[in-house]
């Protein structure tokens, strides 16, 4: 639908360009003769065609499911690829791919790496599963709902594939539930563990069924081609895999293994590559960003020129704290106008250093996704969480005192074993007294292999559902007034992403730095659209209202966000467009 809308808009722009050119050319012919008219016509065509085509090139409205994020990778490639040595590589057994990537952003990064490897070796992507020679399903195995979705997608692939096509299943569900996959969805040609990303080419080329299950998670350590599938202006940068914590309800350590941190050198290399490719918003991802570097020798990781980043505290205390803040300082030393977003940081890892850095450099998004899970001390202890209610409340108070416009997203769990009505009432009262910008509310899922699986006092599903609905209702009622007081009348920096499909090109949408793509609200723009000359760029926006639901805002575009490295091509196009309109 979006592609059709873009094509219709581009067609209308071409028609307008020729009409304006014809009108202006006719006047010039009468006044000065043919030579000048030809020059004017070329200027008109350049101005009127370059502007919409540049704008729509990166238009994309990302999906916004709330529980399980689901991506279908749809990119065009070439039927033949030329290697560095000049040899053309042509796949022997069909070259068309169809990717389905399920679960978290870390899974998406793995899918992009697999796709990059295959595109470099001569494969191309089709959005039609029935036309594909190879169907790759990257699964999620975190919760039963995610595993069920993964099995459904594998079943669709097996049913839809054409004769001779292959189905390849990869991802974290393969790590722990391979036998279940085989039992429920037979006729799979190859299986890869979540850590066997680089074996995707072997899987696709294999003429016999097989598997590679040698690693639980994948951390890039060298130059691996990556095909970005998000809109050009934002991308994820995975800096760690696995988990160091052992929460009672979670099976991530069993699925993904222990903490594996990516090296500083590799992170900086990937960061610079994304920036060179025009990415304006880079989102750092890990199971817990705050644990990054605790498995590395930080004194060796950072070059001498950045040793000052490790200055606070002794080397042993810094190692214990991890290296997130020094890493952020290293990345923020890179020049340019961009956003650096953190997704996710546990509350016990947020300290004064991080808060002060967020307050001092606006390129570090004033946004924290910190999973609280609960606030009842009794429940937190049974969950094996490292924070208490008092520490959580103290952190929120300090954070909002030093960074008043910070946006806080969290996840809250209801129905954990032995959660009483008093425990739940305490949680409900907490979100009334401490409004949170975005809350994901989840019912406890009894996951085999977790410490909570065999706990006494399992809560009935009906009670979980009632508590979930009650908490969601309280959050909605609290949020509207909080958002109105916080944002209406403010001027914000907004990353304008594209047109709202249902608006017939009369409403744009974007995000301020307190809104993460795919999971948070949007800023809808219904005034000042003539000031937007390029999508995927930053603009000043006056917030005029809060919409229903209160996660979304309404705003008026004031103009381009002022910064030193203004885009020269965009500036030229605006000037020429202004000349033509005059």
C-alpha cells in the first residue's frame, strides 16, 4: 500500500513538474526565445522531480505491534553478484529468498546479517513466499506465545513453498526447542542455532537436510555484510548478547547463554558505518546494556586517547560497574547531528554518571527503557531482582530532577507466583504517584526451565487477566493529563519519517527523542507541512495537543532543525523550488 501511494505521489509530482515547466517555458519563449526556455525547463525539472523523489526514497511507516515484533524482510537484489576478484557468482539451485524475522531487535540484526551474506553471494529477495527458492524463518523462543507464532510461521512456509524450495529455520527457538519444531512442522530442510548466523550460506547451498547448532548467540567480530531492513534513518546496533542476570521468571540465559560483549573497536566500526550510510538514529541493544563490558578487560578495550572515560573510580570498581558510560562517551565523540538511544537498561545499572551524561549531551536520547517488573519488595525478592521499591522511587525522583523531560518506558508483570491483592494494589498505587510515559503490562508466563516454574502459589489466569486490565485502565487515565502537562506548548526536535497512509498525504508522522520506533507513540503533524523538504530528517515542531490514546502527540512543523551540517543538496532543492514557485 505504501509503495502504491509513493508511486501515485511521484506520478502527480511528475505531472505537476511538466505542467509548470510547460507554462513557464511558454512565457519565456514569448519573452526571450528558445535558449533561455530550455534552461528554465531543466531547472524546473530538477527542482520539482528531485524534491519528491528524494523525499519518498526513504519513506517508510514501520509496523507497531505491541507484544511480539514481526518483520518481513522485503528487499530487491541482483541475480548475479560480482566478487572482489571480478568473478560473477550465480547460485546453482535458485536464488530467490524470502525472510521472516520474529521477536526482538537483536533477532532482526541477525536476520540483516544473514541477508547481507546471501545478497553478497548472488541471491535476491522476493516478498512472495510462493516464488522463493529458499524460505528463512528466524524464530523467537522467549515465551510460549512467541514459540506458537514461530511454529505457525514455519507451518505457513512449509505449506506455501513451491516444489523444490527449501525451508530453513534459525533463531533462539531452535536452541532449546528443536525437537518440538521437528515434531510439529516436519519437512524442514536445515536448522541453524541462534549463534550460527555465518552458516546461513552453507544452509542455503546444501543439497541435503542438515543442521548447525554450535552456538547459542552471535556477536559480530569482523567485517560481515549487513543489509539494513529498517527505514534508512534508523538502525539497531547490537553491543552484547546473552545475560549475566538470573531473574526467576526468565529463560534468556538458558536460550542465549552467558553475557558476551562486543569489543569497543567493533562497535565503533559499525557505528561509523551506519553514520556513513545516512542513519540519523542508532539504537544500542542488548539484554541489559548496563552489563556491557563486565566480561571484557576494559583497560585494554579503550585506546589511550579514551582512557579518560575510565577515570572515575578504581579499575576494579569500573570493571564491576561495567563500561556503558565510557562506551557512550566514546561514541558521542563522533561528530554529527544524530540520536543515540538506549534499549534496555536495568534500574540497578542506572547511576549518576549515566544520568549526568544524558543531561549534558542532547544527542543521547532522553529516554530510558528500564524493566521494573514490580514494586512490591516481597515480589521483587521472589523475582530475584536487584532493586527495592525505595531504590526504584529514588531513581525516578533523581532522574526527573536532573533530566526533567526524560521519557521512561518500563514493563510490569502481574500474576507472579504468590502475588497478593495487596501486592497488586501497591503496584497500581505506584503508577498513580509516579506516571510513566510508556508501560508494557504482561501476565506472568510459566516457562519451563525458569526458577518460577515450580514456585508455589501460582496465580489463576482469570486473576492475571483482571489485574492486567485494571492496571492498563489506571495507566490510561493517569497518562493523558501527565502527557498534556509535559508536552503541550513545547518545541521539540522531531525525526519526520513519512506520511500517514490513511491521510491522503495531508498528515506526516515522526517521533521525538522520547519515542522509540515500533513500540512507542508518534508525533502526528497536520500543520506546517510545506516546511518539510526531506523525510528522515530532523525538524522543529510545536506540540499542540495530546491524542487518544495519549501516547500520540499532535504538532505543527516550524522548520528544519538548525545544525551545522545542513544537507547541501536539500538546501539547493529548496532554493530552486522557491524560485520556481515565485
